[in-house]
C-alpha cells in the first residue's frame, strides 16, 4: 500500500457520531473498509471531501461493521500523526459506545478460510483486511460496503456468490 503524503497540519476535527436518539427510522448496516476511514481523518487524502460528505449525509442511518484487521490498516496509514491516530480511535470508540460501530474479531479457526479466499483472489491480490470483510459479509449476511477499493470489491463474492454493493463509489 502506498503511503499518503504527510500533512503539514492535523486535519480539522471530524464530526462526532450521531447519537442514537437522533437516528432515523431507516438503518443501513454497512461493512466499512480502510479507505473511507483514512479519507475521513486525512485532509490531504484525495477522497477526503467525499468521506466528509458521505458521513455527514448518511451518518445517522449507518451501522458500521468492520474488523480489527481494517482498524490496524487504518492506523498504519494514519501514522503521520499520533494526534490523528488518537482522534480516529476516540471517534471509533464513541461510535461503538453509541451502537453505531461494531468491530469483529477473527478467531484462529477462521484462518484456513481466509487463506482459501486470498488464494482464490490471488490475481487481485486480496489482502487480509479485504479477506476479513468478505468473512464478515458471510457471517452477518451484509453485502453493502463503503470502500475506495472499487475494482476489488466489484470482483469479490460472498460464499453464496452475492456481489458487494459499494455505497461509497
């Protein structure tokens, strides 16, 4: 993964997650990939404005589901600033506390299935964060995703051959 240029100043504060009392009647369960999180917290990312617009317009309706592998990848890509990394973790925790963000943890018993997925999509290639999201899609029966990775998630399929619908595209 290519590293983003280091910003000269920290990005502006990210809006706090919407409280459940403000949540709309329609709730959208969505898988969350690395890119939109990085874009939201890095004002020099080419997808930054789109991420701000997306989270501002859909934030109250979203219930984000992601994995620790994705969170780890976000932290690596935000390594230009410990302050920004901390802001991301605080934002994630606030969202989790409000029931807006769920972070799934893989078990060792799932590793062979991930290895099979990564071999199946070796021509892409599929990284562990992407494989963990396909695993989560199978586990939760969710195929809506937010990702800047349009090409790969257009190819990936769930175990029952369902396509992903990228809401961030």
